[in-house]
């Protein structure tokens, strides 16, 4: 089974790194990662992460 998640980092208080860390702690493995362009000059960082877990 695969799942894609867009990881974002706007600041230390505005990010979803906990969501990715939860998936990894639950046995999911990163199989691909791609940087995504930010926009709007807000210094945001986005990354498309594909994770996989055996059924």
C-alpha cells in the first residue's frame, strides 16, 4: 500500500512533520521524495513524500 503526503514547513509552529513522523513510527517507509516549489514569498518549504507499508 502506498500513500502520498505533502509535507510543509512554514515555521516551527506551522508544519505537519508530526504527521510524517507518525507514519514512519507506524511502520511506513519513505520510497520517494520530491521538492515542490513554494510561492508567495512566505519562505514555506513543501515536499511530496511517497510512503509505503506492506499489507
